[in-house]
């Protein structure tokens, strides 16, 4: 189920984004970015609609995924 990012509080959204960008295996290519830069990049993807928040009802978890 897709959750519009605007429905989350700023604190909840920031926490979700931080969890996503610090997740082991997140690939940013050969460039090196700090946590704030990674979070800003993901936020821009959510704002532009290139990424969405997906809620898995069975697992009761949220994740940020590319819009397909």
C-alpha cells in the first residue's frame, strides 16, 4: 500500500528517510555522500514522485521504493 509522504509528520518522515539511507547495502555508486546529503536526495525523490513510501501490511513495515 502506497503512503503519501505528506501524511507523515516531519519527525516520522525524517526517521524513515534516515533508516533508509543508513540501511546496509544502499548503493550510491562511486560517490561519497554524508548522511544529510543522502537524506536530502531521498526527500527530493519523494517530493518529485520518483520514489514512494510502501507499507507492507503482512510485515507491518514501511520502506522507500522507486515509483514503478
